[in-house]
């Protein structure tokens, strides 16, 4: 059994109106030194699988098929073992290598 934590965000080139609204509100509240606000969503789930490679493939597939729109969003995820140790890290923002698994 593994735990997965997935973060989905808009690609940098995509306008983030919610982020802009938050940034504007922060400025209005006196937080002028805070900028570059981007919003996203976090998804936590359990992965009922014993093999790390299979668990990674399941999470990756869920991201590409449902959780993130590949046209406008990028995602990253971490897979944790039962002790809470990170066993896999993946980000579409980087090389695309599934670190910790040897898969790409």
C-alpha cells in the first residue's frame, strides 16, 4: 500500500485569473511584497498495490487520463511507502523521468 500526493497547476504560459485575484486581494490587505500567485489543486489518495512500479504507473495514468488537462495543466506527484518515506517523485515540469523507478 502506498500514499500518493498529487499537485496539479496551470502551465506557466496559461493565465491564472484566480491567482491574480488573490494577488490583488493580498496587495489590498497590505501584503505588497507577495506576488506571482498561482493556484492549483492537491489530491491525496491511497494506492492499493504492493509493487512501487505498478503503483507509480497507476498514479501517472490517473493524472494523464483524468486529474490533469495536458493542454493547460502540469502536475507532479510523490509516492510514499507505509513508513511515509518518499519512494517516487515525478514532475511534468522537469525531464519527465519517474525518479525512483527508472521509468520514463
